[in-house]
């Protein structure tokens, strides 16, 4: 049983390495970033910069890590709210970071 579990873990790790699938960790404070689709939520805020989730060589976004990357970008720009301007299936892919009171 232990041997088959170890084999499964090693196979999963190898698959992640081969496909380049590495889920980014959240930046400090990223979990506090509010994500919104409502422009009224940022009307009294100061824009901090544009957010664009990276795409692979085929132009696709890794949907498993897109929200983490989106939040990390907002934090990196000094924002605490991220307004979504592009996304699909509930996954933000582009937007604007804001500093809100």
C-alpha cells in the first residue's frame, strides 16, 4: 500500500514537472484583495495599475492559478481591490488594481 501511494505521488510530481504546471503561491496580503466586477466599488479609489494574467505560448491562461496570479499582481501594484475587465468562466484574466480607503 505504501509503495503504491509513493508511486502515485512520484507520478504526479513528474507530471507537474514535465508540463510546467506549478501553482504559484499567494503573495503576502493577496488573500485580502477584494475582486469586483462592479465599477461603483472603485469609484472613490485611486488606480494603481493594470493587471494582466500571463498566457502560455498558445495564448491560454492557466485557470487553476489565474485568480492567485490576479491577486498577486494587485498586491504587487500596491492595490487592495482588483476590478475585473476581462475574464471567462468566473476566472479573472485582466483588470485594474486600485487603492481604496
